[in-house]
C-alpha cells in the first residue's frame, strides 16, 4: 500500500504547473493560523458544534429525516457550524446575526445549497452541458451561478459532481459529465474555477464541493444509494481523475458518498477520506457527509448505533455531519471515553474554520446577500449566454433532411414537454423559477410567429389525456411538419430516480404512432436527463434532436436550432444504448481474449450478445450537424518519443457542406501491449472547431506521455514504453488512424 501511495503522489507532484491550491498557499496558511488561535479559546462542545450542519424544520428537505427544533438556542450555544437549504436571504442574515452577536465567540455560520447547474438562471443539466465539450463555457456557467448564489446569501455549493457513470438507469447520471474520465476531469476543474474564481473572499465567488467521494457513480444495478463493488485498480484508473482534477483546481470542500467502498461506507472509510483524499490528492479543505450518511452506517450494518457511527466518521477524518446530529449528540462523550482524541476534533474544526476564514466571513459575515440583486441576477447577457450554452448542449441524433425547417413553415407542436416551464429546468434547479423559463412553445412562436404554431399537449408523461391524441391529430392536419416534444419529466431525473425501463413511456409512444399515421414529417425533440433506449423513435421519426432539460432558455435555443439560425454542434458524453440490457455501457471497455471483431468472427464463442448488437445505438462522442465535416491527412509528427516527452498529432478538418458549423475533433489512443488489460480506446484530447462552408483547419494535439499513464497490477501509476494506436475523428468510432511509440 505504501508503494501505491508513494507512486500516486510522485505522479502528481511531477506535473509542471502549480495547482490552484498551491498558488493560494499564503492565504491558506493565514487561514490556518487564524483557526489555530481561535481553537485555543473554544470549549470542546463549541468545537464539535462547528462540525454539525443542520437544515431548519422549514428548510428545503432533500432527504429522509431532517430539521432541528429550536435552532435559535442551538446557535446561541455555538452548536451549529452550518445550515443548508435555507432560501430566504433575510432569514440567513437573521441566523448569522444571532451566531455573531449572541454566541460566546461570535463564529459565523456557513450556508450551503445545491446549486448544481445554475442559481436563478438555470443552465442545461450537467450531463447536457458536458455534451457541449466547451470547457470555457461550462466554467462561465459556474461563474454566473456563483455570482447569483452569493447575491442571494449562499456561501457554498455542493458541486461539482465528479462521479463517472456509464449506467443510465441511475437517475443521478444527469448531475455528472458522462462516462469518460478525461472529459469529466476537464469539466470538474472548470466548474471549481468558475465557482471559486481567483479570490474566494470576493463577494461574487462561493466555495465548491468535490462530490461524491468516492465511486458513487457505479452503484450495482444502477440503483441509487446501492453498494459499489470495485477494485482500487478500477477506482484509480477510471473513477479518480475527475475528483483529482477538482482538488487540483483548488476546491475547498468535499462530500463523502452514500455508498460503501471495499465494504466500508465512505463516511467512515479512513482510506478514502484520509489516506487517498488528503494524503495522496493533497486536499486541504473540509469534508461534509451527504445527507444523514453518518447515521446511515447503522443501516449499512457497520456501526452499532449513532454513537459508533460518529466515532467511525470522526476518526476517518470526516469534518462535518450533515443533518442527523450524531456529532453533537455523542461527540463529547466519545472524547471523554477516549474513543476519539481531542486532537482529532481540533483538526476537524480547524479545517472548517479555515474555509470560513478564506470565504471572508470573519471579516464581514453579512457580505453575501448584501449585493444589489438587480445588478447580478437575470442579467440580459447571462440569459443570452444560457441560450447559447443550451444550443451547444443539444445533440442532433438523426436527420433525413427535414431540419432545418424552411421559413413560413406551419408547425404542429405536440407533447408534454412542449410548453412545460418546470420540467425544462430539470433536477436540482437551485433558485430557478419556472415563471422565468422560456418554453419551447414560446421560443418557436417568437421565431416563426404565433400564427404558424399549432399546439396540443397530446398526453402527460406517463398517462393518456382524454381526447389528447385526437387534439394532436387535429393540429397536425393544419401543419407542414410535426415537432413532437417528448421524454422524461424533471421528476425522473436526479437523486432517487433510478429506472429499470429507460424507453419512452407508453402514452408518448402511442402519441408518436398516431402522428406517424398522418404521413407528416415528424421531428422528435427529446427532453431527458439521461441516455435512453430510443430505437423506436429513431426508426419512426424523420429527425431526432436531443434537447435534454435545457434550462431557463431552452425554448429560444430549440428555435435557434430547428430554424437553422444556429447549427447543432453537441456531441454525446454518454453512450445511448441499443437496449437497457447492455447497461452499464461505455466506449472505453477493456480488451478481451475473444473480442467479437476478431479473426474468429465466424465462431460462436466470442464476447457478444445473441439477441442484440454489442454496439450502442449512438456512441460516445457522436453528434450530427447541418453541414458535413471531413477528416484527412492525419500525421503523427512524433512517431517515436522518449518517456517524459510529448506526442504530437495533426489532422485536417474541412467543412465540405453548404453552411458554417462547429465540430468537436476528438483524439483516442490504445496501448497495444500493456502490463494489464487496457481499454480498446481512450479519449486523450479534443477541440471544438468552428469552420465556414468550404473552410479547412489543421488541428494539432499534444499528448504528454504522463497522460498515457495507468494503474498497474502493483497499484503504481506509470506509462509504458511500447506501441500505441491513435485515432482522430468526430466520435469514439473515429476511422482515421495512426501509430506512435514510446521508447
């Protein structure tokens, strides 16, 4: 184990540039000096109080059992370090004033909230945003969210979610960045930078939270809160990179996950929270449990009771107990009985106080929520940006030429998502307001004119409406084309929304079938927070545009794309399965001794299904455009490189179509002979490229050999010498191939 820890540490410290956390070291040092002085004045009970987070009884409850009675008295006694889910700025300031003026030491509270993909302005759900492959835009979305959040009074968001997931049965797949660790790492770091900025004490930045540590995205059977069973080898290779990237970007808080790892729940797992997160990744901030996760170790069967759970969590180096209250109930007794040392309590408290200091709360406890909200919230340029990001996140999955629509076209707009202001905001909508959403119906009416849009709901998400199909058929009669806005509601996305059936609900399929019978051209606008089985829709529709849950400005973004005012440019960050039986499904599967595509292709005894293809319906990285892109002239500039060097690959991309467009140029590699089995392909570079019709561009990728490192059987992370294949193209099935070697 020591060899593994040393190797992982050596790999990280060898990186040439300083991390954001390292650059902020002087401020961090100052914060700890302040915390150390304050701790000397605190009683044991007050120190434990800083380790407790509560939700008021009238707060937003996002889990079982929550809320604390008589919060005012608890604050006065110094028994609360943080609150979550308070929506009122006035109430936050009231509680803060109580903590600062009426408690013995006047230690300010820290207020947290789930700001996941926007605060007032809601951006597309995270899985959708990741399909933009636009790292700068994603960072900007977090920066806007931070400014609006700070203006409301919140100091801390429980984001980014860094969990890799390849199983769309799991509802929380919507909160992450898909199935790939390389793309996920880029996005996680960008969101931390966006939230925290360059100065965490500024009044327009908030604390980020690396969650859920660790491996929460791989629950068995795709069922939320379920067991995770994987090797350290797999954790290091596939799941750890986004967490690591967020820590290196300077995230000051982290959240433990609900699941167990190697049989030990994460909230009480010292290897996860202390040895790995702090010892190897270099995390310096504080860790909060997920909702009631400390006490839930009793249900896991690894703690006898709440007291035992608190003991395990404290000794595992979990700083803050979210909601249930076991730290407050049992912390003092655990110290008095010698089960937890006061030195441990001091360290846990020290890290919480340091973050509060870095946020500037000791200098001005009321600065958050004191801004002029009208100058920060719903700014016009930010709404326009939300529209642009929503369009970039949408993916054109199929098109037989019906899109873009012609001017003057008569449109039948049908479906439960066509005029649904709430569902388009998706899960975890922060402080988003449905009344400020611009729906698809409103967006199309503004673009094409109200007289050209004929609307009918047709059905609910999972229930037929009496006369609904008949009404849909009537509006279709007057139209040239049908836009069918179907999918899953916001209630079927996010936490506690696991599904075994990820196909379109039956009433919506019946609506599609009825409209198909009219002979009209049909464009499916698919709204969802997860990948789905959409074979039926692709077969019957003339085009499928994946709109996701697009946020506040979804409607105008859809209008921009179907009209051709903008060209679709999104590419999938998660594979769309052919059927649910393929799940979990990811492009970067391991090599096997009997691959389906092998010289023995006529043999029965290969790794394949007998009733379905191995391949997904739409692969990772896939996305169409209204124009055509051609890839050519792949050149490996450095066919032989030394260990520690950089591989350079160039490719030519040309827009051979009739209109301007953007494509995501993607580079994949395979280590041909490795010490352990390697993926058939791994993403190692990408770039969004904008080209006018007829324009070409040379794109160059630079791949440090350190990016080709992987976890060996001895748990050491290193790159191998040897031969590699490289592919460049528009998705994970890229055909253009080259070769290089590390000597």
